[in-house]
């Protein structure tokens, strides 16, 4: 009988994190998370100020991701502390939010409730985590145990958050 410590999953758990040291590298890593085409994603940022949410290539990758399975339930969870400037700062993402509202759920959380939650983009196969909110350094995580730990830190915060950043703004 094989030792459970000899299996491929244990090799994956031992994979090293891949660091990034510039915002350009961070944006490439964030794009790779979307381009990976996993069925679900979760993002957290205080205000998404340093994310590539107005980059055509990034938004196109999100569109391709959303169109891959348009009948799935909400599959992109996006959490922020402050959504106020996102619509004006990132009109391409605001349009994406409007057009694909059936697969995107946005919520807001008070800063006091996020504790040690880092800014990140998560899927079940990889995550990109920023060491600083400006996304000038961080790491890509692929080890399953680390991915589960990140998810377990996010999920209770998500459950406390309130819906925000509506797909459209109604005028009077």
C-alpha cells in the first residue's frame, strides 16, 4: 500500500509560491487567473484602484470567461470596502458589470471587518495575493492548502458583506 505522502497531491502542496515585484507583473498574474477559465472566482480589494479593470485585454478575458457558461449561477464574487470611484475610474468594468450581471455579484464590507484579509484574486486552482494594496509586490499561490486557507478567510467576510455596486444606476 502506498504512503499517502507520496501522491501527486502532496507534490502540488509543496509547489513554491511565485512572487511578483511590479504592478505590470501583478496585472499579468491577475489576467492569468481570469484566462485560466475556472468556473468560479473571488476578488477582494479595498477599492480596486490598482487593478487593471479598465484594460481592454483584461475585460475581454472576463467576457470570454462569462460567455463560456452563461447559464451558471453567479460565479464571480467581488468584494470591496469602497465602491464609490469604481464606476467613474473603470468604465469598461462598469459596462462589464452591467452586461454580465447574471454572473457577477458585488458586495461591500466595512474595513473593520476585514481583519488580515489581503487583496487577492482567487480560483480553486490558483490565487494572486498582493503584499501591499498598491499591487507592487505579492505572490501567486497554487498549493491547495494555501488556496483553501485563503478561501476560508474570505468566505466569512463575504457572508457579512452587503450587496453593492449595482449593475445599473436608476435615474429619477
